[in-house]
C-alpha cells in the first residue's frame, strides 16, 4: 500500500501537516524528539489519499503534507510494501545511497 514517514531529525513540530491533511492522518505527538520538538504521529496512514490511489492512477494525488512541510521531513513512498519496516526511500535508491 505504501508508507509515510516523518524524519524526526528534521521535523520541528510546526504541525503544518496536521492542519493541511484533508484526511486527518496526523495527530499531535505526545513525546518530544531529541531536539525537544513534539513530532506529529501518523495515526491513520490507511486514509492517505496519495497512498490509496496514486499508484493505480500513475500520478500524484494529494500529498499536501509533503508539499507544505517547510523542513522536508515527510516522505511518502507509494511503492513501499506495507509490512516492510526496512523500506528505503526511492530517492536514496536512485542516488545509489542504499542497495
């Protein structure tokens, strides 16, 4: 189905993703990251429009959270397998950074 990840290293807890997501897949985080920011949690990933239909339509649909994030902390991989916890980003693979 795909996978959404928030890179806690880059996220500053601005919650823009929470505000702009029309499907309300994010909620305010409860614990701070290493820098003291409350990183949003992905609680309803299966609701994500981009993950549900982009792969089938062969074009991007939605992805507002990723586009609006000022820190580029959100990655949406529409090709990731749902049960694959070690999925690497397509960008990293394309750059030859991961096997």
